[in-house]
């Protein structure tokens, strides 16, 4: 059953684990997520970014997941990651998304509040949860601008949540999107401080490439949703390369794409085990 991200995260917060959130790009990555959820029988969040929706169409991804998860034994959420407008949030909700994000982290504080609140005012009455972002996650997610990581201030997090009524909050604690160029330094103490100051469930972006130990420390400090994207795309590409190395003359996508799906599933399984403390 499709439920909001906030509902899954509240369960996680009460039980001391985190919900893994996996970005999908196409049918094969969606199949990989569906298969692993059926096998492990543990809830996850499936999400897409605006660039992906522009590539395949807003309605395509929820339609794929509905079919793939029609007999799903557990709840899951379908989430818009890094949404950039109220208009896109409305399109996603109309297409079946159960959760949306408005990423105003590049805006000034007041404008971020104003535009995030527009989304919460629209979505919350429809039982669709809203994720906001405060502070900056480094690297690149949408567009081609390289951003420096910026820590979320505790006092601003308190005010932001109070004024926007967001369901969940993504915070900046030293993570970055994409491939890390060095060893990231994650501010675990800042997670603990924000977690102590607000009851809103916290989200960690840019988790691909973080060590298992760091992820566990983030969960212990108060993170209840962890996003994974880059490692899944790497696994997809490496899986295809491996298939061509084994059979360079293969031309049927159904053959070499199976290698990509299975390679993604290995990463998914490991991340699920970390998030659930298995």
C-alpha cells in the first residue's frame, strides 16, 4: 500500500531505525526496488528527481511502481525528491505521489519559508507529506551548479518547522550529492542537536559513499530517512558493463539489463540492512 513518507518515518523514529529512500531512473531501477522489497518485506521510499520526471514523464513513474508493487506485502512511499515548484508538486500528487519535497535550500531563509509553506498548505490537507530542506547539501543533484555543503542552524530549524509545518526536514550536516572527492566529515553532533530541538523527522541527503559506520551513527543521532541515488546509478552502469564484457555480442536489452537489475539489488539489500540495523 502506498503511504506517505512521514508515516513510514514516524514508525522508524519510534523504533530507532531509518527508512531507506531509493531514487529510480527507469524501468530497470524500479524493478530492482520492487524485487528487493518483495524479497525482504521491509518498507522503503521510492523517489524521483525533477530531471528524471522531465526525462520520462511525471505520470510514468507512479504508474510503473503501481504495477510492480500491486501485490506488495508491505507499505511503501512514492516521493518527489528535490521538487522545485508548487506546480510540479501538484502534478506529482495528481499522478499518485504520496509525498513531495520542496527544496528551497538555495533561497534566502524567508523565501524558503514562504515557498515551502505554499506546498504544505496544498499537500497536507490531501494527506500528502511534505519534506523541506534547510542548510545546503553539497555537490550536484539538479542542474549543473556545484554547491558547497552548509550546516543547518538549530535555531533556524526550529523556526522553519514552526512556520512551514513541514512533515519532514532535510538538513545540511556535511553530506554532498554525487561522488565524494575525499572523506566526508559529517557533523553527528549537529544531527543530535536538531533532533533534540524539534520533533519533525530528519532526512539525510547525499548518503551514497558514506561508510556503514557513519550511516549507523547518523541513525543513532536522529536521522530517520536516508537518500541513496549515486551508488544505484553506478551499480546500474557497472552491471551493464559487466554483461558486455562477458558477452560483447549481446544485443537484446532484456539480457544485459538483467545484470544491471541484479547489481542494483546488491546495493539496495546492503543499504536496507544498514538502515534497519539487520
